[in-house]
C-alpha cells in the first residue's frame, strides 16, 4: 500500500467508490490467485472479503462485477 500511495488517481472524483491503492492490492492478490480479468478480481475480492479486511479498509465493501 505504501508504494501505491504516490500514484495519481485518474478516475473522476464523483465516481470513486473504492480506494485506488486498495484496488491495486486486490488486483495483484487476485491475479496471484488465478484471476484473469476484472470479473475475476471482483469474484476473488467477494470470496476473500473477510481476509482482505484484515489489512484493507474497504469503505465501500468489496467491488462487484457489473
């Protein structure tokens, strides 16, 4: 998380539901767990939400695939 703190968030401020650095951590963890796209990342995050909450805040809960 520390390494991602300096990244500029390119998303629209009004559309941000998830913290960028947390999304990056979830994407890396999901990819290591076999996810191959954003649907896989969302599926992984939902399944591992309790574990992710041990080190992420997830203020808008785990992301969901749309």
